[in-house]
C-alpha cells in the first residue's frame, strides 16, 4: 500500500519527528511504500492564493504533486503538536491547498448550499498523532478536545475515509525517556494494526 505521512513540527529533534520516523519504519517493515513529507523541512508554502481557490484552477507543480499523492494514497498518517487546540499554521495551509475540491471531496451538482460532501479520497484509513503539554482530562473537560472534532468530523470523514484513529501523547515537557519509548511502541503497534503487511 501507499501510505502518506505528513509531519508538521519545526524542530528536527522533536518527539513529533520521532513519532513520524517510528511510523515510517513500521510501514517499511510491513512492506508498504511510504510517501513522507516534513512540511517545515520542505518549506511548504501554506498560503492559499486566490488563483488556486477554483476547483479547476491551475496549480504549482509542488502542490500538484501533493494532490496526486494524497489522491492515490491507501492510507494517511498525520503528525503534529497541539497548538492552541489547532494544528500549526503550515499544516492548516497544507489542508487548504491540498485537500481541495475535486481532489479530496466534491459537492453534488444539485447542492444549494447544504454543504453535504461526497468524499473522494481512496484511503481506507487515517491516523493522527498529536503531542500536547496539557493533561488529557483538562484537554477534554475544559477545551472539549477540538482536534478530535476537527480531524474526525471536519476533515477525515468529510473526505470519505472510513477508518480513523487518533492518539494524543502528553504531557511532553515532563515525560521521561521510558514514557516516550512506551508511546513510540504504541505508535508502532497502531500503525501496523491499521496497515498490516500484505
């Protein structure tokens, strides 16, 4: 299977990088083709220009490549920190420019503003890995876990992907090496369970 990994963290030595590398290694061991994009390292431009908004707009070659890959991916893994209950801006820009109409979803010709989409992505499953410096219970009780709603309902389901998993790891700033090793074991196990060897 072709699996796209999208990483959005600016620091090369971050735990997010360790998560993405562990996921890639697990996929490789299972015999899958990994399409890995570190958005910061690749200097992805998150700004959606007006000329790209239309469904049939001409796209720059780099954006066309991202669109082709995500449209053909059998699975998607996204790794990012929780910043203000949202993904980093570079990842939001990737969503805006790549998960576009005609690629990730479309609306019926008869749509009169109801906004009910038909998902177009062929991926059978998606995993989102997040890191946070907020306790899980506080994240859920005080903030309502906005990333769960964003990824599950507003993006993954919207684009037609039937299976969704998400894991939040934290508190990162106070975590021990032993805790991080356990989290990476969980990453490996979830990736291999979701995308087993052919």
